[in-house]
C-alpha cells in the first residue's frame, strides 16, 4: 500500500512537472497597482457614520429589524466599533429630526413638511 501511494504521488508530481516544461515561454503574471486612498482613523469613522446615516435615511418602509439582515456597508468593512458608529448616526439623525420638529412647533407656518417630523 505504501509503495502504491508513493508511486501515485511520484507520477502526479512528474505529470505536473512535465506540464510546466512546455515549449511556451514562461509568462509572468502582470500586476496592476491601483492606488487606494488611505483614510485616517477619523476619516474612516466619519465615512462609516455617513454610510449608516444614508442607510437610516433610505431604509425601506417594509424593513423589519427582527427578521431582515443588517445592511452591508462597505465604508464600515473591517472597522471596529460599527455598532457604536451606527448608534452615533442614529443620534445625529434624531437630533436633526428633533430640531426640525421644534422649528415646526415654534412656527407652524414655516413648517413645509406634512406630516411634521
């Protein structure tokens, strides 16, 4: 059994070696380098918060957080503390909505949204 396994392994290696010894010149793979902008920690955090804000502002009306998956936000990929950044985005959105609501309450004639935020 050991001799059969060794013979099969040797035959496989020889076959692979003969495939690579063809008459064609070796083609070296070309690599294309694209410059990826490097963001600072603060810029990456701001980009993730903005992605969450955009998602909160455009969440489908039928989204159910209990059954539907969380969104995939590329600016947040690999960043630690994504839940905190999502919470920060929600706090910012709530504060802006509260300011708009207070403005409508203070001066109903100036409120152009219906229903009021």
